[in-house]
């Protein structure tokens, strides 16, 4: 169960951010048409909340995976530094890769 949850959490920020980008494009088209109605305002607020959740989840997962990379005895010091850099720089894209390589095998 823990592996399944960590797998879902690894892919969730990528899915949420993709959803938010697509939804913001649609919202921009709706906003560009004129005055916003109440349902459209509620939809934009929900999109903002989803974006906040995606950012917070990304930050938490980045910290967790950096700690896991630093505590992994199978990695050399150079690989630990590389993983920390990659997880910090390209976090959303690298989370599924890190999960597949290291966490899936635990």
C-alpha cells in the first residue's frame, strides 16, 4: 500500500500542473470574452486552489525525495549530489523517475 501511495504521489504533481495549465488556458479564453459570471469566478478560484495544492505537494515531495536520496547507502557521494541537484531543479519531471529507480525496489 505504501508503494502504491508513493507512486500516486510521484505522478500527482505532474498531472495537477498539466491540468492547471490546460484549465488556465481555457479560463483565459473565457475571461477574454467579457464579464465573468459567478460560476466562472468559482471555477477560477478552484483552479487557484488546485495550483496551490500542486505547488505544496511538489515542495513536500521534493524534500522527502532529497532526504531519501541522501540516506540511500547504495548511492555514492557524487550520485547523491547529482540526485539532489536534479530533484531540486527538475522536481516534477524527475519524481516518477526517482520513484521507479529507488522507491519501487524498497
